[in-house]
């Protein structure tokens, strides 16, 4: 049940963030749907490839496709003035997707008795996969490589779960809230990992 809920949360959140980015980049109707669906299910695709789940599982989630379609459609038809006002929500939805898929990846890695480093990698790549594909398709530098401690919070989920500190649905959803909160305050305060500037 926890797996399914995290999958729904992550997919819908990334679908909406992808659609918002497409609107910002002035994509047409097809572009908005392509970027929205790519963002929503790209993370799941990375997750399945990374942790050994069948790829075809992505295409059997009819209800999630319908919900993602509805979310993308709503974003497409929002008036332009609302897009500017709601721009900050892109980061919020992206943070939810990051947290949900990071926890998913970490939980599955733990379930197959993977070592701690593998759990951390699974959390990081699963959580950041959808956003990374979205940014590449939108012609942007992927946030995982530069933006306000993006991937570190996904790795934090892997550490917490890999060390056995998070067990059960309540602790899992508490961790999700914590990661979303940390991601949002890192954006608000512009926290960044060290950069090595060459210019």
C-alpha cells in the first residue's frame, strides 16, 4: 500500500511540474503533454531500470495515467497570469516527486538486502530521474547537478532508510514531509553545495 501511494504521489507531482516547465518554455499542446508524461513516468522508468523491476509495469498503471493526464490538462488551460503567480509551485511539486520516488527506490533496495551505498544510489537516482529527464527535454541544466542541494535530500532518504531509522507507513510519510521541507527551505535560502568556479 505504501509503495502504491508513493508511486501515485510521485507520478502526479512530476506530471504537474513537467507541465509547468513546458508552459514556462512556451510549448504547444503536444509539447506540454509530452513533457508532463515524460517527467511523470521517466522517474518510474529510471526506478524500474535501476532496481530491477519489469519495465512493462510502467504501462499497466491506467488509473495513474488518467490522473496524470488530468493534472497536465489543468495546467495547460490555466490562464497565463496564473502561470507566473504559481511558478513557485513548480519547485514544490518537484520536491514531492523527488521525495516520493527517492523513498521508493531506497525501500526497494533495502528489500533485496542491497548494501548501504546501493540504497543511497537507488534513492538518489530514482528520486532525481524524472526531474533530470524533464530538464534535459526542456533544454535546461539538470537540477541534480547544480540546484540548491537537490540530489542530497534524495540521498538523505537513502541513508535514513538504509540505516533502518525509517520503518512503517507513518515514519515513511514523515520522512517524505521532511524531505519536501528540506528541499523547499534550501531553495528559499539558496543553499548550495560547493562549486569549483573556472571563470
